[in-house]
C-alpha cells in the first residue's frame, strides 16, 4: 500500500511534453509572415477605384525602359504614333490635337504628349469628316514644270490644276473646288526635264505611304539613253557589267543605293523600277556608267498607272484605287 504514493511523482514527467507544445506554438508566430501578403491585398484595392492612377505609371515605366532597351513600355510622341498607325500625318495630328479632336485613354490629348504602344487613341468624327474631304490628284506632268515649289522662275506643276485641265475621262464623281489646292503637296520628285506620272495630295496618309522613310512603293520609269556618241542600238554597245552596276552596286551622296530593276525595253530605252527616290537619281546613276539620259518618263507608282492620261491634264485618285 505504501508503494502507491511514489506513483504520484511519476506523473511529474508528464509536464515535460507540455513545454514541447509551448515550443511549437511560438513556431507559428512566424506563421503570421504568410499573413503579410494579405497586407498587399489591401493595398492593391485602392488603385482599382481611381482609373487615372493606372495611366500615370506608364510614363514612369517608359522612362525605365528607355534607359535600358526599347521594350514594350517605350513611349513616343503622340503625333508620330498616330502617323505610324495610319490615322493621319504628323502635321494633321498636331492640328487635330490643337482642336481637341484627339483623346488618349479617355483624356483630352496635349501637344507633344508621350504615349506608349498600348495607349488607346480616339479621334473625333469631325477630324474624320475633314479627312474624307481631302483629295489626291494624279497628273501627267509636262516638261518645263517643277514638281514642288516654284524655283528659278519655273512654274510648279500644281499651277496646272484647274477645271480646264481636268481630264474628261476621269471616272471620279468629285467636283473641283479651289479649296482642294490648299495643302496640296507633291509625293515624290520629278525634275523639270522629266515627264509622266506625278501625284499630289492633301492626305498625309498617302504622302507617308509614298515618300515616308519606310515606304516600299515602287516607281517605274522609261529612260531613253545614249552611250558615248552612239544614239542608236545602244543596247549592243553597252557592256553587261555596267548594266549589272545599274541594278546594284552604285552609291549616291555617300550612300549605297538599294537594288533596282533595270532592263532594256528596246535598243535605245531602259526600264527602271526603283523604291527609293533621291534627287535626279536615275540621271546620276546613268552618268556613273557612261550613259546620257535624253528622255525620262514615269509611268507607274505602285498600282497606279499613268495610262491614257494626256500630257498637262489631271484626274482624281478614285475611291477604289490604292498605291
């Protein structure tokens, strides 16, 4: 009977496991660390209410991206972006922005504003209506007229545009108005001694397509040449290696020219197809290989042909025509 009391102290070891439990309890104390992500959840909710706040970070991200590499967050001027999207020319974009016709991500655009590639650009219907009234004119430029502004006393080709010189065979229903001469600019060069297809437009999108830095629209020319004293059967006398140079291998103004299509159309006439359009390019190319140009006529720009358009007359680019 006296042996039973010692059993009570035997229960003393039982408390030992309890401290072990208490040691495990503090371990969860770091467990609140996973609760820390819950705090960001609260912080993430405020930005949802003010939508403009989601737009503001974009310039900051663009600034970081610009310092490193041109990533998707890189920004550019709004007028340039609008031109790249084919909405209008840079000049038109500035005009529209000044009139309040452009919105970016729901806000009125500002002159010189920077935008990212994901910016939503909206244009007012008034701008679209103005653009629909712009015209593009196709002319058969005669010799003796300059394609651009008047120079050295020579008359610009645009002076030929009027009701009297409007081609009777024009299928367009557009009627001539003096307002169509405002802002009408030539799309490409055609020097005073050359004839053929000349395009003038009020539409910045057309100008960019034809003479923009990234233009891929080709132009076709017929070029009558002489080689030395030879004005007939020039093809037989002209060396093949020089013809190859005309196709690729020449430079102008310190820059290598892009490849060109050059072939004989007849014994005295070459056919050129170019993408670029440097000043007097064909004449200067021919000079480098010993050829003299005695006649040059442009007959095509992209998919638009000179066709039967008489010399000194013009027509409107049709609504279904594309370069």
